[in-house]
């Protein structure tokens, strides 16, 4: 089952969802600002992506620039920060079992189709 961590207000997230559907996949849509991923879930997503927490943080967000830019935290602390501030999570993230991509650009999702 494909999951998309989705923000309906984000054009890239909407484009990625459309590409999935156009490719014949109907994903489980998780609006991560409403249903915040747990720290355990974030950790699992990172493992599947093969990335570090800073790799999935939106560094251009005002919140990041004001509170976290230039700060040095351990991975576990960044995971907690993402969980407590889900607007920092890069979007969309698409997970298909043991594979995952960040939908920036949306065409990245084609790797899962």
C-alpha cells in the first residue's frame, strides 16, 4: 500500500498525488499537519529514504529560520522537532513498503510506479 504524506495546500504535493493516481495507484493519503507522524514513524520513513532528519526538513520555512537554523542537534532531537513542528516536514513524502521518495520534483514518484 502506497502512503503519501500530503499537504493539500502545496502544489507539489497535489501534483505528486495526481501522478500517483494517473499511474493507477490510489494511495493512503495522510494529511500530516492533521495526523502528525509519530517519532517512530518518522524514524521508519528516514530509514526507508536512507536520509538523515535534516534531509527532510524544509529549511526555507520561517519557523526553521527563526528557531533552528544554525543549531546542532542529534538525529533523535531533530526527529522530535519534526514531530512537534510538522510544518517543517518536507512534502510530499511517498512510501511504498520498503521504498520511498520525496516528491520534489513530483516526477520522483515515478520511481515507485
